[in-house]
């Protein structure tokens, strides 16, 4: 199963799709990278460590 990574900034109300390797946010599902579970867990942990104040989530790609 594939997963997307969603992120939310400190003053934002909603989560948006994000690309952790390019640093872009707010893209459509067609353009968002898909990750395997292990890859998504690693990316979320890495991004949470390097971007304090942001919240990151791994969600199934549907």
C-alpha cells in the first residue's frame, strides 16, 4: 500500500499534501509523491525533526 505525507504549519487550520524532498506543499494527488510505509515513516520522522512547529502525518493513498 502506498502513502501520502500531509503537513500543517503552525498557524494553519488544514493539512495539505507535501513533498518532503523538494519542500513543496499544497499540490494535487497526481503530483504528490507516493511512499511505502517504511519510507513514509522515515520521511515523517525526518521532517518533524528538521521543521519544528509543523505537524506531519502519513495517510493511505486513496
